């Protein structure tokens, strides 16, 4: 019985709601049972809501990992377009799986290996790719044309203050004003433009007045009010084509810990204002009020005291040990200068209905960054430590890498094939096998031998690349020497790049700072072996009634 994995995919929300992915999985499970495939429950992978034009899909990644590890012999897919909508991606995936000795079996295509069937599979892939591009272009052009005609149906929904009324036989789709919500919108604009309240103050006012949001179970957030103040629909001009989908540029800390794979590897980016198409809707405020709000938003963006246009050294790497929330940069001003701190999100009571989730106190940014940078320099000053780590990882990869196990299996299969070929030749020489029978059976074995030799050669090339990577460590001493010479002239951006190459995260506790880096040290400062972190405690780091790590009264007074 062959071990196999099942892969299913749907791209649209409608397909997901209609449970078409469940029907795919059910058909593939039945097919596996009929064809005597062994498919464990944990090897049934479903990618719901993922486009076939992208290879970054969690389920597909797991299938490729299983194939690289030599754990499966086949991948069962309903049709080629479920694997990918692009023919080039279909070829890439099937060839990658074939190199690992994994067959790609499509339920709705012929399973033989004749040239005609291969040509049919190629045509199916190209037609699926053409069909997808055609659907996307027709949809885009159709929506744009309806937007130019002023039809509300092209918009994704109605914002707060409106109700979306679907198209009927008597009238087109339209927005209807919800008077209770419309009055809230007018009050928000009045508080922001005339009253001079900040967005955070408006959010607090909405919560104090117990004004319900559009959806039950949600609460007012600053981002919601900010979007409300920027929406031109409230002045009577709803806009189509305000955003476009692009690849996500930044990953949050949780995504980086998972290896950078997000549920959605795309983000909406705002398009230039001149490309928006305006659609008339009922106005809730006048154009003068909207212009005042737009002007104040622009001024706040330019002159806000919290504006962080300059990067910080540990941006995105620091989080709290106590509550797990990230630390953000904030500042305060003394009599002499501005002092920056890292502050825990969980300690902000105003974010959580007036109840803080953490009692972590702010930490001086300059002192924390100096400690982390000193630790990084200490690691880089020992080239032998880095080279030994590279050697350790390469040796571990050679012994435990799935490719090593795969090569051993290939060597055994190749020896078996060559032994079978030798037996056929011996049988022919001893007149135990006819020439016709030899000609019939030998080509399949010869083809199998060539395929195994090609895959073994590919694996050996991979190991050669790893050895070349190890040899790069020989030039590491020269690089570190140059870096030590210029260490005091490096800017924030250059130091940030170095830190992100070596430091996984910085965990701040009430009495300790833990730097988790990628290079294991033989013995941690505490005297215990630790291959993943390097705890560092500054002077006076033991918590007491009068002192606090990196944020003591004497330190603040000296800095002031």
C-alpha cells in the first residue's frame, strides 16, 4: 500500500461557503480507498481562500515538506487547476515532486504516462491559467465600467451610518441613511474639527456614551474613527478603486516566529487619489467639514509628537515576558532633552476598557539598545564561535536532513534496479529468456535507473552547496575585522540589519533582559549551558522598592 497525501484548494469566499472544498476532499478520500492508497488523517491538507496564482499556501507548503522528507509516495489532487492556476507553477510543482520520487495523481485527468496524456495535461494547465486571467480582467473592467456609471453595487459594502440595499427589479442598489448612526458620524466630525478632540479622546467619548458599533461584540477603536474621518462617502462621494492588493512588505512578530508564512501574504495599499472613481451617495456632512477634518489629519501626521519616522534599533524585536505583548517606542521630555522609552502595550489601561493587563514599567531605549548591541558585538568578536556553529549545523543537516535519508533510499533502489538488470542479462545469456522478452522488460528498468541517478546527482549537488556555504566562514574573520573598524560609524539602519540577522527576540522581564540569538554559546552568563538565549542583567537590575532595571531615578536624573 502506497502512502499518499491529499491536497484540496478553493480560492473564493463563495466556494468556501458552498463547502466545495469538502466535496473535493471526500472525492479524493474515496479515490484513495479505491486505489489502495494509505492517507493518514493528518495528511489531508486544505487551503481555503487561497489563490491558485500563488505558491505561498500553508497546505501546499506542508505537502512539499513531506515530499522532501521522503514520507509520501504520491499526492492526490482533484485536477491540475486545484494545484495551481498557472501552468508554469504546475510544471514546477510536479517536477519538484517527481525529483523526490513522489507521483502527482489527478483525479480528473488520465493517469497514464503517454505523450498524448502529457499534452492534454499541459493544455488543461494553460486553459486554466487563461480562464483565470480572463475572469479577473472581465470582472475588473465590468466593475470599473459600472463605477463610471455611478452604480453603488460595485462597492464592497456600506460604511457606518448607511444601510446597503440590494438591487431589485424596481431600483438599482443604493445606500440608505440610518439616522441614529448618521447623528453619531456628525458628532464625531464636530468633536474632531470644532471641538479639537483627538481620535483617542473621541473613542473614549463613544465608549462613555455607550454608543453601539455596527456589529455586536465589537468595540470602538482608534483605527475605526480614523477611517471614518477619511471616508469621502460621508460628504456624498463614495469612491471605487481606493486600494489595490500587493505583496505584504512587513511581518509581525508572530509571523516571523512561524517562519514568515502568513494566513494572507497580501495587503491593501492605497492608490493615488486621482485614480479613484466617485459615486454619488447621500451626504451626512458638508464638504467644508470634511475638508477641515482632512486638513487636521494631514497636520497631525506631519507634526504629531509620537511620529516615529526614524527607525529604532530593536524595532519589532522586543516583547514583555509577563504578558507577551510587544513593546512600542514612546517618549517624555525632561528640562533638557527628549528621552525615549520602550513601553508595553499591555500596560496601557486606555486600550483595554480602563484596566491594564500588565504592570511592566517603561524601559529606557538608549540603555536597552546599548546592552543588546554590546552583546551582539561580543558574539561577533569570536569568529571561531560562528565557524563552529556553521560546522555544527552542517553536520547536523548531513545526518538528520530529510535529503540524506532520501539519498540512502535512492541508493538502495538503484542497487536493486541494477541487480534486476543483471539478472535479466544472465537469464538471456543462459537461454532462459527470449530476446523479445528482454527487449520488453529492459527499457523500463533502464528508464528507472536513469531517473534514480538524476535524483541522486541532484541531492549531491545540494550537499555541495551546503559545503560551499561552510567555506564562506573562512572569510568571516576578514569581514568581522572590517566591521570592528567601522563599528562606531555604523548608522541605525546598518546596526538594525546586523541585529536582525543574529537576534531572534529580546524578552524584557521585571528584573531581567533575555536576548535570544541565533548563535548558541557554550555556557550562558549564569553558568548553565544554553544554546538559544543569553540572559543579561544590567547593574541594579534586581527589582526593589526604589530601583528598576534601566529606568532608575538616578539614571533619569543623570540623563536630564
